[in-house]
C-alpha cells in the first residue's frame, strides 16, 4: 500500500500524463498551431536569445559611441544601458547554468508521442525543465512586465501559449513547463543577490569598456 508521499507523486504523474495527452491530442493535428508552435520555439530559443543579446549589446555600444561624441551628457544614459545589459547577462548566465545542470541530472526523456512530429526524435536534451518557458518568464521579470495589471495579463498569456505549444510539439510534459517557470523565478532572485555582490566588478568593467570604446 502506498504511503502519502508515494500517493501524491503517483497522482501528480498520472495527472501530468492526462493533461499532456489531452493538450497534445487536441492540438497536434492542427498544422496551423504546429507551425505557430515551431515559430515560438525559434523565437524563445536560448540560442536565439544569446545571438540577439550580443547583437543588441554591439549595436548599443556603436549607437552610444556616436551619441556621446555629439552630446557628452549622454554618458549617464550609457551607464544605465550598460547596467541593463550587465544585469540581464548575469541573470541569463545563472539561468543557463541552473537549467542545464538540472536537465543533465534529471535526464527525463522527451515525450515524442505524436506520430506527426518525427523530427522531435533528434532532440536529446532532457525534457525537464522547459528552458523555453523559463526564458519567457525570466525576460518578463527582468523587463518588469508584471508590475502593471495589463502587461501582467499579457505576459501570463504569452507564457501559457509558449507552455502549451511545447506540449503540443511533444517536447515537454505539463510538469516540465511548470518547473521551468518556477526555476526561472528562483534564478531571477538569485541573480539579484549575485548582482549586489558583483557590483564593484560591474563598475570596473563598465569603466574599462567606456575607456576602450569611447
């Protein structure tokens, strides 16, 4: 006979499979939603974010180099932008390290139950947790999009859509996307603690970059 802990885990896993089967069975036959889901998978992919992050950082440096030459007072704006990219970089580094360590040790196989998505078999990374949902959650927290009720509703809808799309693509179970959001929240607050301890290093690097570029 199962004890309370074993019973809880059993029912969680059962409902996890039932919800997965319902969402996947309902949406996997819709080619429109599958194409939409694949688009979201590219947009909120970790690799995409890394590329966009470095492109945005380079563009910002070139932009402020031109602006500061014209108006030296813009240096304060540069400092704000540098701090923004620095904090985002710290948050993402922690996010990346935590998520892929958890993925490595969890080693949960991806679902791949939909016969219409054979390309999913080429993905070997663990299903648990969802990095896509985690990245959306982390960005929402970093850009402070949850402070107003209107933006909070929009962000929550985006997170839900991304989560459902990952299930529809047979890449994650419901428990994976929930864990992804929870871990991202923990990474965000851990990042804030780390940022306070790295503040002197941040200021030193900011001065070095400013002297080298400007």
